[in-house]
């Protein structure tokens, strides 16, 4: 079974735009993310790092990449032609540059020991984060057809001849190989399963430990982007513009919902919601329980790829971050309002000091034993208590009069 999700507060992540910026140039590649920043390769030959809590630019350096970037939290890596490079994620300072032996053919993937690249010579190469040294290299038996994926200590490779390979990141050895009927289009590691979308319009669930088939389900078109999972269900979208939820244990269809436009990437799991971007300039949110539509919000352009969920910090709430094809970066989520503070004074008007209230004596309540309005003889009338006499104010000794039985001084 897939792992249960972490406890998350159900938020309407589509509440409002938290920030938005226009980049200096259009993006050349889809962005990469880490816990603090978004990294964008621009067509003007620069890479920019933007804080995704505030939208502030942290650094911009003159370096290009022909593939998407990979970010580890400490290092961000890319490749211009046959040379791979690494930058300090916090400052943009160049850390290393290494030859791949051939032109980079696909986006690298971030793993714990390093950045994993694929070359046009069909080599799978692991470069260490610290100095970029080559940890190992293997030759793939066919052309890569799916984006690389990594989880735990294993990398998953999908090939155009239908093979799915599990490669150990420690030394590059092959853990297992599973043959599918058609080219592998997308791989998603989900706990103890690897979900594979294939060109035969099936979604396959393979056991992560040995590649054995757990179940398969017929789709209405090619799978778009990676799937999402929460331990109970697997959520995915396909080219027939449908969002579906399958039982994670046996692949049974739980629900399916049509989309208003063709999806750009896979669904983003955010608490109790699934959020999707499509070719139309909007985001849609659906309930994971039944697929019901929760909300939609317009965005300033078509998303360049799938969405990223940034978790809350001390200064920023949970937010969905996206990059449009035209170079607009924005974060959408619930705003954080400051705590209410009681006012000591009315703004602009000082409050006068109030005088203490006067003491008012009230008589005791007397029960009524007769019908109101009845004439009563004097002997049965209730006794009305008089208020106690007010004690006389003592005179001050300096007033020249008598006080407390003492004579005033002469």
C-alpha cells in the first residue's frame, strides 16, 4: 500500500494571489524548486533564483542550460551542451563544471547523492553534489522516453522499448527490469509502488522492490505528468481531459471527472484538494473524496508545466507556485491576516476620562399580596423603609471651626 499522507490542514489554496512578478525574459526551460526558491532558466542566457515566499529575486547569474534544472536545496545543476554545472543554491556562486562526454539529452533529476543526467549517447551519469565528480556511469539499452524519477536509494528509468529499469543510486547497478507493452511515458514513485504511464494507454502499478505488476487500468489517452497518491488512491490525468482516482490497492476506479481544458501537468495534491493547470489560463481545484469541483481561479497566462506546493513558513502561508509560458511568476494561496489588537483610543480622537458613577440607593423589593389597584386600609400597607441618613462630612482642622471636639488654635 502507498504511505498515508502527512496531516495537513484543508486550505483553499486558490484564495488569492499572494505575489506576482514579470521576469526580464521568457523562460527557456520549466523551473526547478527547492524548499526556499524557484530556479528559472531564461532565454537571455541567465538563471534566476526567486524566493517563492515573497517573490523577491535572490540572485541572477549568466549561465545557460539546454535542459531543465535539478535542485537539492544546497546546489542547483544544469547543462549547456555536453558540460554539466553546479551553482550554490543560496548565492548563485559557481561550484563546479564537468564534462558529460556527450550532449545532455534530458532533464537531470535530484537524488540524495547527486544529480543524475542522461546523455545523447544513452549514458546514465551520476554527478556528486559537492564537487561534481562522476560517481558512476552506465549505458542504457534503449533511448530514454520518460522523465527520470528518483525515490529513496533508487532511480527509475523509462525506455522507448517499454522497459522500466530500477537503478541503485549507490553504485549504478540494476535492481530490476520490467517489460511493458509500449514506450514508457511517465514514472511516479509512490511509496512501495512505481506508477508507470505507457503508450498503450494503460496505467501500470509496479512493486518498487522487484517490479512485479500489482494492477493496471485502461485510460482514455496518454498520461500527462506524474500521478499523485495519498495512500488510499492514485490520482492522474490523461489526454482525454479526465481526472481519475483509482484504488491504490487494486486499481479499481473510484471516481472520474472531466476537465474544462487539456491538462498541462499532473494533479497537485494539497491537503484535501487536487489542483490542476490546463491550457486555459486558470487553476481548478477538486475534492479528493469524490472529485467534486471546489473552486477555480484565473491566472495571467498558460502554465509552463505542472504546479508546485510550497509549505507554510513563519512568514508565508501554504501556497501554489506556477510559472507561465510568457514569463509570469506568481504564488496563489490563503492570505495571512495579522492578529486583531484592541484599540485603547479611537483613532484621531482622544477619549475623555470618565467620572466614576454615583452611588444610588434603592429600597428593598416588597412582595405584593393583593391585586394591584385595590384600596387597602392603612394597617395593611407595607412599611416603606427610608434611606439611611447621609453622615455629616467632618470638618478639616484648618477650616477655623470646631472639629472632633477640639478647639481651634488661637
